[in-house]
C-alpha cells in the first residue's frame, strides 16, 4: 500500500496540472507543486483548509459558485463525480484564470475517504475558442448581412453543404434538401447551359480551377427572378483529380437593376426620358444602314429647334422651361409612329428619325403635323406659353447614308427655315452649305467685333412732320465683315439670336448710343432723342432695365433722351410680363415706342394698358399709302388710335413727298425715311445736321 502511495505521489509531483486531495470534509490534505505554483499558496496556507474557501471559483459566466453547488465539496461529502467542467477560479493574489476541472471521490477498501480535484489552466485555449466562436458568429452575421451564401461540394460523395442564404438565392424553402440537381433546376433556362459549361471548364483546367458566373434564378413559388453571382474554385488532389468545389453566391439583383438604370440614364435624357445623342447614334446608325440594305425606299431625319424658347427660360426660369420641353417631347412622340425615333440632342433641339417613309407618311406630312401640334399653347400653371418649331429635313439615302451627315444637313435646313421666318420647315439642298458657311463666318466675325470694335452705329433722322425740325434719331447697328464691307442688321441679328449674343450686342448698342449722345453735346449739337431697337430676348432679360440705367449714368445723359423700340410680337408673347418689364424701363425715365405697329395684334384694350410714348407705323403701309386704299385706311386708323391714347405717331419708310404730304394732312407727328436721309455714320450725321441748320436759317 505504502509503495502504491509513493508511486501516486511521484506521479503527482511531476504532473503539469494542479492536483489536490481532500478529506471527507473537503479539507486539503495534499497539493502538488504545480497546484502551489498555479494558485500561489504555500503548504502552510492551504493545508487543512477547506478547498472551496481558498480557491474562489465561479461559473464561466462570472457568477460565484455557492458551496452547495461546489463540485469539490460534493465529491468529498456526497461522493459525486464531475469531469471536464470549466470554472473561473481565483489565485491568492486575486487574479483569475479559466480552468478545466475534474472532481471525484476517493475510496479506500470501499469507504469514501475524501476527494481528488484536478485543474488545468485553459485561459489561452478558451480565449482562442472564444475568438473562434466570435469569428464564426461574425462571419455568419457578415454573410447574412451581405446576402453571401457559402457552398462546399464533394466530387467523391456528391454531397453538397450550403448555408441558408443559398436557399434564398435559389428561391428554395428553408426545408429544401441540398443537391446540385435541385440547384440547377432553379437556374433560368436561358442561363443553365452556360453555367454548366463554366463549371465544367473549371474542372478541366486542372490548375487553380477558379470560376465566376452570373445567372438568374427563378423562385417557383412566386416567379421572382434574381440575379446571382457565384465565385469559387475547384480543389484537386495530388493526382490532379477534382475533390471539392467551394465558393460563394451573392444576390446581385439590386446591382443589376442599378446597372440597368445607369445604362438607361446614360442613354436617355433625364428631363424628357427621350433617347439622348449617344443612344441615337448607337441605334439609328444601325437602323439607317439596315434600311439602306433593305432598299425600303429610304427615310428621313428631322432636326427641330424651338423658336423663342430662350426668352421663356430667361423670364420664367428653368423650371418652367423644363416643363415646356417635357410637353414638346410628349407632342413629338404623339405625332410619330412607334418605329420612329424621337431624341433630344440638348437644350431646345430634338431629332426625329423616320426609318421608313412613303406617300402616305412622308417627312413633309410629319413636319406639318409637328408645326401644328407644337405651335398650340402650352399651359404651365397659370401661364399660357407658346413656342414654335423650325424644322430642317434631310433624306436618306438621297443626302447621305451616315447619320452624322444627315443630322448636319437637317441642321443646315433648319437654319434656313429660321431665316425664312421661323415656324417653318425646309428640306436640305446642296446650296444650303454655302449659306451655312456664310452664317458661320458672320457668327465668328460678330464675336470678334464685340471684342474688338468691329461694330458701328448709324443714325437716321426722325423729323417733326408739322415743323420740319429734327425730332431725334434712330440708332441702327452695322457689322464690318472680314472684307471690310458693312452688313445690315438683317444679315447678323438672326445669327446673334441663335448664337446667344443678342443680349451682349444690345448692351453694346445702348452704351454706344449714350456715348455718342455725349460726344455730340461736346460738339455743340443740342440734346437729341436717340431710339434704339431691343429684341424680345433683351426685353425679357431681368437685368435689362438696370443695364440701360448704368449706361445713362455712365455718360450722364438725360434718361428722356433715350427711347427703346420694341415690336408688337415681343409684347404680346406674354402681356402681363411685358407690362411689368415696360413699367420698370419707364420708371428710369426712358421713353418707349411700339415698333412696326399694325403688323401684330392691334387692340385698343392692350394698348391702353401699356406705358407707351409712341406708335411707329410699319413701313409696309407707308410705302403704299399713296396708291393703296387699304394701306391708307390702316394708317388712318393708327393715327386715330394714337390721338385717342395721347401717343405720338411716327411714320417709317417715307420716300416721297406725296407720302409726307398725306401724313402731314392727317395729323402724323413724326416721320423718318430716305426722303430725309439714309442712316449715317456719326461724323456724316453731324455734317447733315449743320448743313440742314444752315438751310433753315
């Protein structure tokens, strides 16, 4: 017996884990060196002490173990055995560590004489296990959050292991069994064979065996289609035989939908939803080529530009302008067939491609329908707005088989339509190329002239009809072209409007007229009334009145010496806004004349509400006043209207004494025309003025 005990003691002394022996009351009667070292006690401090009291121990969750639950105590007192349990135990210095423990009773000759307690420090092991558990949980949460499915297929056993996310990706219920056949049955029929080929190629590669494939799955329960991306690799043994296929699946449906939206956004105009230039060229280039090969009789390209759209943006803001463009886009689509292509190039420019035309549905018919439809009033909130289109037409294959060339030809034809008078259409002809070149040359020259003193103002006298004295002058702008020739406003004003230069040009005219007024004062001329013409675009510019006021202040002239002339059509585009703009101009002291009167919407009602000083009878009536009774009747009516509204009336285009006599006899206030003088440069006008002054005296 003693020999046996010595053997046990020797083993215990060498053990790398803590060993305690207790009596039947759980008092320590032996502890090996490792126990003393681990717990920090000496023999004297622990021998004879109840072990439960010396090594404070806790459950793994940190709650203390009461004595009645203490497994050491119960092993000694009640003979219970507990193996491989984990405690959080305390050392003498109060530090803690996790221990894997066993507590068991000790018997001698059938009688329980105490208990033994084994403890091994597993702190590092438990930390590693906890870290692994956390990593596993985090991986699970991450895969779930990322909708990431994991799969592992064995070639040898045909066993497939997968996560719940895979079931969701393939549209399967939670209770579905895992098998390759079941998965492939869920893949969209159009994608199934390609998926098989990619997976088979990875097996045959014999190398890294990596694969990636995109496919759709169909949930048979509700028909929902998902896009799935699978990535993974095939593992091979030393002989190159495939053993496993491992990888991930992820639901890419949202990404695919986003890509589709982005593609549509990159190919469609965000405002109108129409195809943009990129899609137009991608699609219509092929369409025109196919039509040419099929020899279907050809087609047409229509280039549409909106007349008078910029003033709407300037006056009412871009939000209103956007609504107008949206309505125009809708009308373009309503006037064309499903097979026709309607595209927005940008701004207020649109393209319509007719891939097939015939006698019943030709480009002229379409253009006429577009003129009628787009020209109808457009209602935006309480506003009633109107725009008209200018349309250019090119034909394929007559003019070209290339879309870019066809658009250029239609663009040239569109500008020709604008020159004719807007709200019109023109079919391209080769002669338009020369017009386009001239147009471009003048545009370049106009830009240069605005920067380098290439513009001039000529002045035409305005005479008092009754006294014959000078009543004022009208300033008329001239452009000197690259050949040194002076060009009239009819040549370059439309270019200024289309190129967005009209406001800059108008500001130059106002400033130059004020500057010349001051020069004449310095030269001894009396203060003259100078009239300047303003375009509808200038009129709608919010800063127009302030620009006029700045020019007046800069040169120190009397505001009453400056008069602006605006046409009836510019006023009637939007009467309430026109009244507000004219009142703002009038508030500066500047006078206002209604130009070309008689050619627009002559109405006593609207005239009485406008802050006007003069009416200018259009020269088309004056030139025929002697021989044409209707022209005389219209002139008489305008004169009577002016008197009733207390407005001065000016006759334009006086070329004969007979016309002058008629106006004098019928009470016209002022007149201008070649009878008195052509428009003159400043120095020539000075000479004309002094010469006339000498004649009168």
